[in-house]
C-alpha cells in the first residue's frame, strides 16, 4: 500500500519542481535568471541561463559564448554585466516580467542589453 502512494507523492513533487524551475511561458531570460538567483543564488556557472536556453531554444548553442563575450561568465554576472534596468527598479521589489515571445533570448522591456 505504501509504495504506490510514495511514488505518487514523489512524482508530484518532481512535477512541481520541474514547473517551478522552468521559465514561465513568456518569461524572459533576464527575469528568469533573476528569479532563480533570488531562490538559489549563483553557483558560479551559467546553469540558469543554460537552463532557460534548454527549455526554450535548445538549439541556441552559442548562448553561453555570447553571454561570456558580454562579460557574463556566471548567472549573476549576466545580470550585472550584460543587462541593465531600463528604468531603475524600486527597492526590494522585483517587477513582474513584461513578457517576450517564446523564441527569443532577448530580455523584456524591463531591461536593456549591453551587448548581446
Ligand atoms: Zn555569479
Ligand atoms: Zn523579463
């Protein structure tokens, strides 16, 4: 009796985690990376930027190189070095992503890119 229920619970947790870790359907790369960094912090890698790419545009293999060329060698550097706020954000409030079309790595209207 226990096992099927356990398995069901585990599947459910995995499914919730998968959805939570996925970019929202119209969420942009910069807002997604920001949201993930707030939850998990930077690991010194481009794991969230790469995760965004894998979820949205798995064929955009050059993404990491483009971000690195712009000074983004890890997820937090993507935010610090490759984009800036189009209009300064209010303190301690993260604006909601303005949304982008599904097949773009360009950030939404909240951001200006520096070089990508
Ligand atoms: Zn970092
Ligand atoms: Zn956005």
